[in-house]
């Protein structure tokens, strides 16, 4: 069965896998800054779009830290590392083995064990690895970390000013958001050290031998946290261009988004359920979110967003991009994105207005604490393959080629626009496993 193979749904889509096997499940999720990311239901009917204002996101933090305290919808085990309880899924083949592949399905900001990833479908779809390797998937730190009232309030205040078009007011709240939520200190996302320690501790606990790595989007950054030379192979799908800076990323994302062409008729609609009035900020946010929309509905959705007529769709896409729920609350998954991405890309351009797509993209990075981008370089294992798309507006192809082009890796080009697509993974697995 081909994991999450395409069905025609008009919504932001999370990762889908493509290959020679039959169509399987459809995954819906809140989008991430970089991935699909970032958490299984059947496909939504064409007329049934996502709720514009969900009462609570699937990524709300769990009350307890252990699997027993808060059961999840995937296989779950936990371990104490560096004074923190960490959760993970370890999926084993029929024949016992120590050989293991670490699978990172993108993020930060995506709950890996929430059930929306359908890890069992991943196993079924890719027997190339699941048939002879253990598959290790680790849960994101933010999922079990409580959010202080002060941090939650600062995050909400920042969003409300953005939503109202008050760039100056939002900029004033970036320092408060940084201070109250301790961005860049590894409270919400992984640090290179905490990720490596966790993988090492799990490997020791189960006597595993880490042989390979498969990562989508932000998984390319996670790969750099590991002892890469010790791995036999790595596969990266639509990888984040490790080594780039915030300004370059913003400019290239805006350029690629401008190439999305609308088609089809649009129909004026309103969304009376949404607790926030749909504003120009929402339309710009929805435009950025088009980078995650399935190829099947992209043209029509681009027309609806570009014209500003479909308020329901615009509001829904905006809410998914910013992980909004309730009135003005944002999922702590947003904190994870900032916490882990800011140290890698550095400080973005100053936020001066919210009138263009570039402004909106700038707003996503504006809370990053003032600091230069570290000299982190893209890296791959001994045998490696990268699947990327020239029309991906989230991890721009030019930057991927620029930063991974110096590595000894095989490139497989995808024809899918959607960042959620995993087209090319099957071909890449053939490259590294043969």
C-alpha cells in the first residue's frame, strides 16, 4: 500500500508518499513553517473544507509525559534522558535485528505519535526498510511541555497584532515573546545535543545499531545533529536547505510562491463560524500556505485566495499556517518551530509592514532572537539521495541545490509542487539500498 497516495482534497496536506504501490490513506495536519509539516482520516469531500476555527489543535500539549500517563495513537515507549521523559516509537521487522533506520517525518511543530502520521502505513508502504530494519521515530519535546501563562499570552499578543496589520506593535512583542518563552534554548524543539543524546540513549536501551536516516523537510537539519559519518545511508525528501540564512530563505520562498498560477472559477463565500474577521493578513497567510496544498486543488485554491473571495478557505489556510485555535491561541508547536529554526537561520529582516507575501514570511521569523546565523553546513551520509522539487515554495529548489550541491549525493527531481509530497522517496531508497 502506498502511504498517503493522492486523493483530490481541497485542503492543506501533510506528507504523502508516492510510488508503484496502491493508494492508501490521506493525512491531514496543521502545516509547519518548513514541513508538512511539522501531526488518519479518509479524504475530505470536495465541499468539506477544514474547520476554520478548531476548538483545539491536535498538537495541544499532553498533561503527562509518559506513554502510560497520556496514551497516544501510535506505538509508544518512553525513556528518561537528561532529566526529561522522552517518548518514541520503535517498529520492528518480523526477523529480529539490531540494524535501525531513524525516520524523521518533518517538523519542528509536528506531533509524531499523535496518530495522524500513520506509522503502520509507512511500514506497509516501504518494505525496503521496514522489512529488514527497525524503524525509530522520536516524539517532539514540545508535545509534553507545559506552557506558562506569560508565554502563552506573549504568543497570542504577537499574533493579534499581526492579524490586525500592526507590524510596529508586533515587533514590540518579539522581545517579550523571546523572554517569556525562552526561544532558542531548546525548551520546545530539539537542540543538536538533546537530539543526539536521545537517539543514543534509545539505541543503548534496545541494543540498536543505527544504520540509516530518512528525513522529510526539517529532517535535513536533524541529520546534522547526528554522527553522520557513522551512517551507511541517508535519504532526504524536500530538505530544508541547511546553511541558508533567514533573509535568503524569505526571498526565495516569496519568489517561488509568485510562480503559482491560479485557474478555475471562484465563488464568493463568507465564514460565519470563524471567531476572527478575515483580514489582509489572513489572505497573505493563505497565500504562503498554498505551498502545502495538494497539486490537485492548487490552481483553484490559488484563484480563490488570490481574488480574496473565498473567506472560508482563506481563514482556514491562515489558521493552519499559524496553528491558531479558539479565539487567538496558538499551538506551542509554533514555539517549537521558532525554538529550533532560529539558531539555524539567524535573525531575519526587520518587520516594518504587513502588506506583501514577503512581509508575511518576515513575520514568521521576526521573533528570532538577535544573533548571527551559525556556520552550519548541509551534510549527508556515505550513500545518500535527495528528492526535491523545482516548484516547492517551502524548501526552495535553488537553495537546496546550492547547499547540498557540494555533497556527494544523488538528486531525484519531483514534479509535485506541494511541499507535503514524498514523491521520489521510493526511487531514492533504491539508490541507497542497492
